[in-house]
């Protein structure tokens, strides 16, 4: 009996370690883990552990304007729900209107804001008024392959993954149909510009949570297709 108890205790510790490891990996899955492999010398002890694990995605907010994308597919897209850890410090959320080529503005102080939920196909400008940095964890599942239809003019498509990607790699799906891509430079509070025709650009990658402005030049528009497996494999 003491020998069996020691084995069960060891297995229990292993299971705890596995739960922690799988939580950090943060993939939605169910895993069956045998408690012990049967041998001739030990009794058969079996069981399963079910884990419901959420996507690992976090967005860092700094005082001032932040331009963000969503690297997890939030089920509840309500602004106050998604930004609940920092609601008291949110002053404005700007959503790009492609038809009018201008922003529409959400403020929590408005009685009837023009929108109150995020469209996870878009990037958003958010004004965060606190004096300290804060991280907002998103709890939805990870995105798979994503296709976003873009119209001629400036567009703000979401970048949907928690991996860093080469911009030219995922923009090759709209090659010849766009002219510029802009990302937000927080420190001077201004845009950096990537040009499809430039020999040298200020940046070549996009990170998890970064928003993007893209100028579509084709009158028929373009379909921006993200192949997740391809981007993950570089």
C-alpha cells in the first residue's frame, strides 16, 4: 500500500504540472491522460482529465492613442466586455467607415453611441487615459484561416494571430492591389508607412495586437487571405 500511494502522489504531481503547462500553451482542446501505464508489477489505475484551454492573446495598452487588432475570436464582442479591465480609462474607440473614409466614434459617455461592439474584421483606434501601462487578455479561441474582403480606398483589416508575420508574405494575396500599409508608432503618436514599391521600409513585420491601415488601389477591391499554417511556418 505505501508503494501504491507514493506512485499515485507522483502521478498527481505530474498531472498538476501538465495542467499548468497546457494552460500556458493555451490551445482549445481536450486531452485524455492515463494516470499510470499498467505493468505486471503494479495495479492498473486509469482515468481521464478534460482541459478547456483558451487562446493565448494579450494586448498592451499605453497612455494615449493605441491602434489594435484582435488576436483571439472573442465570443462576446461588446466593447465594455472586451475592455472590462480598463473600462474606466477608455475615452474613445474609433472604427473606420470605409464608405465615407472617416472614423465613427464611440465614447462610453454617450447616451447613444453609433456602435457598441467590435467588428473582429477591423483594427481600432482606442484612447486610453490612464498614466500606467495595462494588458488586456482576450479569452476567445484562436482564429483559423481568415478572409477579409476590402474595398478601394483606405481599409483597417484586423491582423488575427498571436504570431509575428512578415508583411509582404500575407500581403502577397493582394499583390498589385494595394499601395501603402501603415502601423502606429506609439512614442511619437504617428504612423509609420510601408510602401509596396519602396526598396527600404521602416518595418517589415506585424506583431500580435497591432492594427493596420491599408490603401487598396484596385477599383474592384481585394480579398486579403490569411493562411494560418503558412504564416506559422514562416
